[in-house]
C-alpha cells in the first residue's frame, strides 16, 4: 500500500520499533559511519553561522508561495524586505495533487555594506541564483511525506534539448532506492525549475547556484541537487537544507556523499562543503522514514544543539560521516522496550529534573516526538512556516541576528 493515513503514523512507528531486534549487522555498520577520533568540536565561525541564518529566512519565504504570494521585484508578507538585493524570476506551485511542490527562483545581485570608516566596503554576501523549495504545509504534502514505499532510483539524463550539460553525466546508481513521494514531488517541480534555472544562468552565467529547502522541501532539494550536479554537470552549486528527511537507502546515500565529496573530509574543511544538512535537537524528521524501512541519512550534517530559539554560533556542531552519534545519530533509538525498562528503573535520565512534563519526557525517542513537528522541526534560527508580517508571532519584535560588520570583516 503506497499511502499511510496520518493518524496511523504513531502506531506504525511504535509497531515497527517493537518488532525490531535490539541490533542487526546493518545497524552496526551504520553506527560505524562516523569517523574515528575525538568528537567534533562545538561552535562554527560567525560568517558560516550568518550564511545559515540567512538561508533560513530565505526558505521561510517559500511558505508564502501558494498562500499570500511572492511578487516582483521581491515582495511578500513575510521577510522579503530583508533581501533588497533579490529579484524574483518565478514561483511555482504544482497544485493540490500528490506531487504538490512549491517554491521560487530568484537572482541575488549581492550585498555590500560600508564599514564604520565609511570608506571600505564589506561583502555581506556575493551574487547568486537562489532556488528555494517549500516544506510540508498542506494535507497533500503530508500524504506525500508518508508515501514511504521505496522505488528504484534512476538518475535523469541531461534534457534532450540540444544541450550537453556542463559536465559528463554520472553512471547509474547501483542498488539505489528512493522515497516515492519525494521523487514524485521533484518530478513535478523539475518541469518548471530546470527551464527557469537555465534562463537565469544564461543571463548570469557567473552566478553560483544555491539550493535551499525545509522539511519536504529539503528532500526535494536533495534530489534536485543530484540531478543538477551529476546529470547536468553543475559544479558551482551549494545546497542548504533544514530538517531534511531521509531520501533513500544506503546506496543512494553513498551516491550523494560521493557526488558532493562529503566523506573523508576533515572537520576543518566542513564549513566549505557544498552540501549543508542542518538538523535540530528533538526534531524527529531527520530520523524519518525509519531505518527499519531501509532509509538512511547522508553526511554534511550541521547540528543545532540548543532546543530554544535563538541559537548562537557556539550552539552549532559540524558532524562527522552519515551518522555521527554526537549529532542527530545519537538520538536514533530503535530499542523501544529497552528505553521503557530504563525509564522504569531510573525514573529519569541522569541530570534531568524529574518534576514536570519535561522530566517525564526526557530520553523519549526523538523520532517518536511527533508533537515536535510544530516546534523543533520548525525552529531553525527562526520559527519557520507561517507567511504573515514578521513571520511566526513567536518571532515578532525580534531583529535580525546580531552579526556585526566587525565580525563580517573575516569573510
């Protein structure tokens, strides 16, 4: 059965967990994906933090597509005013079908601010072409998210329009399966995205491409990035996703890791990787679909360890491999029975206050915290997903993150 009703998801998760052995050889293999050595240090540079925070605001604007709208030059009810250097190329909304996908393409001409002496310019960010994919918003999106039946992943060839692409296509992906719903969303979006992106690059051939997505949009961005990089040979591209769910099996994860050079890279180089998969403590979505169903996470993870808004650069961690136990991988709890027995015997996790609901839920498996779909899954620098003036009411009155010009001098 392809679709699973939303109200059955908690039951399906629990039954699958209860039926899972304590450990399998494949789980031990998955746990070994993290590089050996000391845990990665906490904290990132201010420019790197600023770039992620900026992309969080850009992806939040996608939630205006299909609701109040985004209009030229770059205007919307949400945070468009924060980006005076952007010019909208087009939006897309594939409609209320199972392949529902929304987003926008915009050209960013870059932004420069004067330093305190008023003479020297500081490059806040350079020019780029932005392709932004919206996350789960409608019931249709939710149905697509739950279409967990895997299908064979077949990379698209370059479009048969006379173009040879910008590089040699990657060979087929052996033993790769992909999430059917996510692939369906990309298939519907690509008919709009690829021609619009091609037109933007013809006008601005020197502008790099930035793909950004939240939730379902992060998964669609991942599949779009694979096609753009491997089938079309687009190398000047950076991908930033927030709360990205798992898109496929181990074969597809390895394929993506190789495509973007995410494996065997030192922590010192992590901020320079072309793919940044941002996760947040307590967010269940990066651990879904379940590993018991054959799905895996890919490398390039940047982990936000602070539960509440606002995080700081010190709250971010650059993670190792596909399944770093110091990051989201440490929350992968498949032994429901073991967790329950531990809670009964201990009463609480060490160092956690027993009183109140927070104490009672401490240690609860992250992937089962479905209420966090409204909190941790949306709290990526800002509370994402509501296109109203000022964004989510929880953000009203908040100014932009305090990244000063002096700190940006290090760019």
